[in-house]
RNA sequence: CGGGGCGUAGCGCAGCUUGGUUAGCGCGCAGCGUUCGGGACGCUGAGGUCGGUGGUUCAAAUCCACUCGCCCCGACCA
C-alpha cells in the first residue's frame, strides 16, 4: 500500500489499472476479464445509483426487475424479428448437474423480455406511458476486457419506456439523455458532449441513438451514457399494441437508455492523477477523513479527545472517516487517503488542539496551496463550503482539459489526421453524413464519429472527407 | 483466430546466453526497539513443488520437446 502509483504520463493504461487497484475500487478475479468490485468501489457505485435514482424518481420512473436467464427458444421466437438486433448469446450448462435439455441464454440487455412483457401489459392508451427502470447485471462476451470499462459482467441500470406518440418517445429519449448529462456534470464533475450517434454507431434496432461523450485523461473518448429512441421497431417485433381513443390498434413508440459501472472508470480517468484517485465530493463514499497526529501517550489522549468532538461536529455534515490507526505515520496516511481519492482531509495534532483549530487539506490542489487552517467553531459552514468548491473546481478543471484538447478543423482532412495521430483529442468537423466517409476516417486514423453534437455552429460546410455539402458537424475521436 | 511477450515467495523482479555447493533482491508480512506535522529506521525472522509433464546429463530454474496459463498488439466491442 505504500507503493506509489505509476505516473499517468508514463503508461496511461498501466496507470489506470494501478489506480483502480490501489484505491481498492476493484480487482481482477483469477479468471480472464472477470472484475470483482471491492467494498469501497461498491460504495461509490451506490452513490452513483442514488444520484441517478433521485433523478429517475423526479421524472416519474419506477424500478422493476427482469430475469437474467432466458430459454433459447424464447429468444429465438421473440428476438429475431428486430432488424439488426442480434444479441450475443451465452449458452449455459449447469455445472454439477445434468446437461440442460434446452440451453439458457444470458441476456445482454433486457429488450427481449421487456418487449414481451409490455405486449402483455399494454392494452389501452390509458396504460401509457409506461416508465420502468431496471437495476441489473448483464453479461457480454468481450474479447478484451478492462476494469470497469469493458468487463464480462457489469452492473447498470436500463430504462425502458413505451409511449403513445413518436413525439412523446423522442421527448423521453432526450429527457433521459439530459438526466445523464446532468448527473455526469453535476455529480461526477465530468463535462460531456450531448449528441446523436451516426447510423453505424447507433444501437442495433434503434431509430436514433443519442450519447453523452466524455474525454478521458489520455484524450480518448468514452461513451458515458446512451439513450435510444427505438421508434416502433421493437413494438412491431414484440407486438406491443394499444387501443387508441379512435378504437384502432396502434403500435407503441418505445425508448431505452442506460448507464453502467463504466462511469466509475470515467471518473477514474477524468479526475485521477499521479497521486491516485480523485473523487468528486458528491459521489465520494468518504468525503472527509480525520487524521489525528500525536507523539507521546499524553498527546494521544488529548488529540483523540479533540477527535471525538470533531467527529460529532462533522458527522452530520459529511460522510466521515476517522483514521486513528496506530503505528502508521501521518505521512503514510495522507498519501493513502489521497490514493483513495478522499476530497478533504482534516489534520489534528497537539498544536491544533491547543489553538482549537484543524488543518484542512483539499485533494484537488496538491501540497501547501491546498492547505489552510480553520477553527472548530467555523467547521460546520467551512466544510460544506470546501466540498462544494472542490466539486466545482473539479468540473472546471475537466472543462478546461476538454476545451484545450478540442479542435475545429472544418474541412481539412490532413489536419484531422494530424491531430488524431498526433496529440489526440476531439475534432469537430463538417460531415456529409455518408457512411463511407466515416468508414474511411476509421480505417485510416482509428478515430470514429462519437456523436453529432446538439450544439451545432449552424450553417453549412464541406465534408472533411469528400468535400460534399455538409449540414452538420460531427466529433471525431479515438474511443474506448 | 493471427503476431509478440511472460510464467521463479503475497506483489514486483534478477538469475537462464555459457548447466555445478544451501536459488537471490526490493516491497509486503511477523516479533522487538527507536520513531510519528508528507510515503520512518534498525535488528531478528517466517515464507519457494523455479507453471506442468517428459527428455538430454554425473548434475537442470538454466538445454530440448510437448503442454497449460496469463499479458500486450491486431480482429472484435449494445
């Protein structure tokens, strides 16, 4: 635990794994690609869940659960009708028992089950909209895995809604994308670009897919959340119909949207530094840690008495940890809590006790500049103030980084290439919308279109690849 | 599935080219003492089928064959 984190600039992916493991968020099980989330990492996920759940409740969504395993025959019967939607299959035989007569399939997402249930539940326009969210685990057969970002099994929420009109479904799709963007920026302190996915990047079977795209510390993009307008594709495949006011049967308009434990990887990559993890206060399982300092037994007694007082002052206003472990130096503790990303550290030594004060050290500003003293009396208002300030500063820093590594090349293809192959980052460029142009960029530079941002410059330009008239700009970047 | 790399103590590695007593080092771990306001130090100690199997040899961590596992780069990635 006393080891230092690999520097971020030296080996980014090595650094990433190192931070995740040393901060005790997660580790690999001794099986290829299988991630074990540790208690500290799970506590972080619980805070993510709470932040999202609060927003879902505010938009009228209810939680439910759908099964993980589906008999093969069901999947064949129900799923093959959706054009382009071919879920990855995992065939299961039960260990220790007999071979199954019929293979079970693990759902990679719940669309199939949900489509089936909605078809049974929905009869009338009065049943709509139906707004359900599912907290669940899913399984994908990934060739190459990475802690949090791409794992064989992961935790997420998936929302599934059904509506009377196309417009209502589109509004819902946008509302939930907005919820994700709001969560990312205000809770996770990660600035994102909201936009629409290109045809080749969208969810199979969707009419439109939208995403929020974030920039990681190595300037690559990460899709941090998606929202899909499924049109009537799934409703037709699963026969989700309702009787409208005019006494005719109509297909519903459905949506789905999700955010996963991948967001934890994003938090690590956006905010982490050479010192380790850095957590935004709103999501940090531990917002403040008290580190008592003493030499003699006498000092120990007086300092720990003060710590008890501080504990009762701070417990109501922050998620608090007191590190009164013995036989470990204060310097070691400082570094350890920094590695775990705790936003605020409260140091209390004999000198502080004598003057009824503490030293506050903030994680987002290294060294002396990040330290100040505060009297015990002012802690109840100073600590929340600092936590808010740290939250705001982390978002501001991430915004600055995003801006500094964003380029607008308009229509010079060679420049696009130079940026992607050189410093890397997000490149805004005009795009005619032709899949061939997109494919060429991917082929030649490894960069993909991330999304077509809602926030367009307006007007028209020339496609960065073919020079044809383009009505929109798209963001190109290498992605995880 | 193609290309490359690696398996030696809980973790990270050296030793292998050129075979030779008892297989080393750092971290961590245990005990004792000194320390403690930015990753302490000293002493003592525990911990190993050298991934596995077979072969060559008087002798194998070291050479050969096979095999298992892992990592990286590609392919793939709602």
